[in-house]
């Protein structure tokens, strides 16, 4: 029988903590930029071109406040158009209707209006390599459709994770309030 020291003292795996850490940072490989990343000098004979990668992180509350302050006017403008956009998208999803060319133009204009906010979010999310707004904008322009969609998916996952954490905290607080309410009702009947 083999005797191994120290295994009994090891903590059990906390999968919840692993999941939270997993959603803190993501590495995104950008395959469409592979041709821009060719080795130079003597390495071009030995090494193949590799797809570059970026590391994105989840935004903190301070980052969200910075985005809100920077794009306040644009967000207000989008909020004013929000009801009309929601009606169009709800009708598209609910009824599976085709929408008119004018409605497509409205949706396209809204997407173009929202792009600076999205690039501002990416500027704060990209941790490695550090980039400013103009560099992130150039990066976005250089990506093909597949890489844009993949990057957008990762960004949406990281931003929606913040919402699920906030919802979890809210549910805990509501449960605590319900327990307090039940104790008070039992006490004073």
C-alpha cells in the first residue's frame, strides 16, 4: 500500500469558486488576424504563423460607472429609441415576420449608434495587450465576422455573469428578509 503525506489536509474542491474564477478572465483567440502575425527574420522558415490572442476581464462597478459617464449622451439617445426598437425586435421574434426595409434601417442605425459604447467596453475589458480606444476600434475593424461574433459572445457572457451574481446576492437578501419577517410574525402574531 502506498502512503502519501499531506493529502488528508488538502481542502475539498469548491466548484462554485472555480466557476467564479473561470468567469473573471477569458482568453480569446482571433484566427482572422493570423496573417498579420507572421514570424519575421529566420523564424519565418522554422515557425508557422500563430493566431494572436487577447485576454479580456469582467468589468468592475467602477468600469461600468466610467462607461456610463463617458457615453451618457449616447445612452440617453438610445434609450429614447428603445421602445421603438423593442417593438420591432419583439415582433420579429414573436411573429416570425419579416420586417420592412425601413425597420431594418432603424435597427442598423441603432447598431451603428451603439458601437462606440461597445468599443468603450472592450477598451476596459481587454487586459492583455493594453489598448486605447483607437486601437480597439482598429482591432474591431480588422476582425472578420466570425471573430467579431465570438468576441461579442465572450463579452456578453462576462457582462451577463455580473448580472447573475447580482441576482444571486439579491435572492440571498430577500431570503434573509423573509426569515426576519417570519420571525417577527411568529413573535407578534
